[in-house]
């Protein structure tokens, strides 16, 4: 990748071909409300009488998807998500739930002292007591310390993202020692600004040190990507196929 080229220019699935990574993969981090087809968004909006800015699929793309060459930030990313969330939130709630095997939490990551956070702690405690698995977003927008808080306050078994542990050697050592799994989403990390484009991506260090981590897409409907695009990006960092396989073994 040339230094002038933004990573997401190189890998957005709609615009660029990727290699076939011919080995089993696992996707652990994909938001239900960030992975819908636009045709489904239109269909559900009509069904639920939710007004959309347009019902033309190509025009709708500019409202809720990131273009490959569009500068991105967490604010813009969340703005693009709004429409997906508005259309699907109620629909998901109305769907029958036959069994819950795990829970996750996403949002502001450094607010553990806020009263608003206490119900979440209780919910995670309940989940732990009932054998429901737990993951939590931390170390993405938040500090390295937010990863430790997710483990201690929420009993998180896995961490969504976790990149910022690379900024604190003590936290890094603990996560490495505990083999806490990090659900890394390389393209998303650039598009939300969790990782700056000019810095070396923490995944390279994670892979070298054998931090327990895997690759996922996060919100492929917003970013117009597939899991192969994330593998392609990490391969472009210089990781061999053998190194990529470490993240799924
Ligand atoms: Zn996420």
C-alpha cells in the first residue's frame, strides 16, 4: 500500500477485488444493526411505515454507507448507522427470542463511575450468574484502562476491539498473560478513528506477540465490506498467511 493511499480506499469490497484466503475463518464481531442490505432497509421501512430520505437504493447508499474515498470519523460513522438503527431497532425487539447465549455492550467506554452505567453492570452480573457469555466494547474509543474495567466490572470474557491496550505496557502484559480474546475489526478501526491512519496498526504487534485476537467486520452494511476485505488489509500490513491463520486457531 502506498503511503498516500488510505487503507479503506484499498479494500472496500464494492470497489476492489480481494484475494481468496482459503482457510477457515471466524467472525465474532458483527453488529446486527450494521449489516443489513439496503434493499432490506427499504423493505422494512415501508412495512413499518418509517420514512426514509429516499427509496432509491443508490441514493440511499449516501445516507447510510461510507464511500470508499470518504474521510471518516466516529461521529460520521454513527450518523450513517442512525438510519439502520431507526429502521431495525423496533423490528429486532419484536422478534421472538428463543435463547440468549451472549451479550455485548457498545458506547462510551470510560464512564464506569456514572450512575447510568450501574444497570449495565447489574445486567452483566446477571448474565454471568446464568451462564450467558459476555463481551464488551473497550479500548476502541476508550483508554487501555477501559479494557481492564470491562473485565473487572462486567466480567467480560472477550473484548470488542481493544486496540488501545498497546498504549499501556502494564495493561498489555495483563491481557497477553490472561489470553483475553480481542475481537479486532481493522477496517472499522480506521473508519471510526480508533486507530490513526499513520500509526502502525496494533494488530501487527498483537500478532507478533501472540495476543489472542481474531478479525471481524464490525458493520459491513455501513462500510460496504466483507470479512475478506479485513483479511486483505491485514495481509497488506505484511502478515503472512501463516500469521493470519494464528488469528483463527
Ligand atoms: Zn462493534
